[in-house]
């Protein structure tokens, strides 16, 4: 049954009909890969022609898994593109759903008190904001609609952009609302700077954080001080987690604190519709502290991979000996598998440079995962093309970053 599933997954990568299968096709490909990995980890399914040689069987298993991993990655990318096209309608539904919720809320609160000019201004301001958002969603329909500006270069939702976008929408809505009130003659002082100094400060702060975050990440990636691996598609968890999918306290604090203060600003605008909402400076400072922690994390997260040492891999019963052609070498270090590169396809892109020879790191399956490669250790056979003598060894990770170089002695 596993072999049939793998064959089905491979066929899905070749036919347009399967490409239209979307999420179901991707799930089938993932299930087929996991079944095949566990089957090979148990020692089943290896052809008899290579089963007699541990080196040959390991290479065959690695190639088989690499081919299946590429199929899964292709299906994941297709599903990600389809998801971005589908989510456009969800974002439009959220925009116009918010307008409808505002209308219903105003209608319910108007019972007994009557419809007021403030309610009209609030609804018109929401419509004036929803129309350009709809146009932007149509223009970016292949990139997630309204979500397109929130997606970073690594194809993940950006926390800093989401926070800045939230404050931008709120500030524009508040200004439109008060502008309409001013036009109707109901308000002539609400746009004064003294009323909205806190709001303007928070908006400027979050916008500056979004710009600074992009610059910091770009500079660290270009300087090879940060490894970035592109995600297959954005996920809501990106706003609260790092690239490995683990919850990040500073991202969580920045998003929650900013969101809570934004809700307070909206409540104050509803209670005092004649002026910009006044945010207490203590809350502005709280947002600034959360933003500083978020930026500090961006300045120190990740790092460049490092190669510490290279040793001959010795199995039970082997004698101690120098490194010879055909031996397995174990490369010890840190950062070989960057955040977000723990999937099978990124693992297949790990390369060890041994002199002028490129040696791809073989995948060694175990139940539930891989024994090789890991973040701190890689094992590769020394290729026959490596000449005896002193040779440089270094690693190229899935993000394209190279480690430092270590010299080894290869003997005949």
C-alpha cells in the first residue's frame, strides 16, 4: 500500500488534474512521504541489488526520499499559491463583515435614542475605508488580497507589518470620521494635535518599527548573520511564532500590547466622537517597551552556521584509523539546519564542500524523523574524487550560507 501511495504522489506532481486537487493532493503527498520514510527506516522496500552494500543502500534510500521530498514540496507550493488566491475572498468578507457589524451595532444602539450624525459619519468613514481596501484586494488577488502587504519576503506574515497596518487603518478611520463630523459642522476642534498626540506617537512608532525590522532583517541576511528559508505559504501562527513555529515571547507581547491599546483607542473614539482618542502616555510607553523588545529580538535572533571539527565516523568494531577515501566523516558544528528548514526538502539541499567536490548530505530515516542531517552534526561519505592530502571542508546550508572552513588530512 505504501508503494502505491508513493506512486500516486509522484503522478500528482506530473498531471494538471492532480494540481487542481489543492489541499487534498498535498495531504496525499505528505502521507505518502511519511509512510515511505517509516518503511525505509524499518529496513523494508530496499531493492535486493543494493541491499548487500550498506553504502549503496544508504545512498539509494537517500535518493528515494529526496525525490519524494521534492514531490511534497511541489505540492506544498501549489497548495500555498491556491491558498493565497482563496484567502482573498476571506479578507474581503472580513472587511465588509466589519462594515456590516458596525451598521448593525449602530442600529441597535440607536433604538430609543435615535439616529445621530455621529453614526452616519462613522458608517460613511467605514465605507470610504472599505472601498480602497477592496480595490487593493483585487489588485493583489494572487497574493492574498488585503493580506498582501502583511506578507514578508520570506512568505510569512510579518508581526511588525500587521501591527503597523492595524494602527494605520485605525488612524485613517479616526481622521475620516472626524473630518466628516467637521464638514457637517458637528465638530470643529477634534482634529487638534493636543487631542491625538498619543495616537500619533503610537502610529509613528509602529510604522518605524516595521521599517526598521525590514532593514535589520535584510542587512543581517545579506551579511550572512541570519539564515532565512522561504516558507511555502503564510500562516496566522507566523504573527506569534518564530520561523520554526515556536511561540516567540517578544512577538506575542508586541502584538497583544499593541492590540489591547488599539481596542482602548477604538472604545474612546466611540465614547468621545468629537475628538481624536486620547491615549494615556503610560500606555504609549508600554507599546514602546514591547516594540523595543521585538526589535532587540530581530537584532540577535539566528546567526551564522559554524563548523567546529571534522572526524572520521567510526562504527562498532572498526579500528581507529586516519581518514581515507570512502570513509564516512562526521562534521560537528551548529546552525546546519536553520529555522524553518527542518522539512525534508530543505534538508536535501544541504551540501558539504570537500575541496572542489560537492557532497550532498544523505538523508538517514528513523521512525518519526531523520538521524542525519541534524542541526549540530552531518555525516557524509568521503567521495572518491577527493585527492589525498590536506583538504578544506565547509558546509553550505539550505539558506545558501557557508560556514567557516576546516582542514583535514586524507591519506591513501
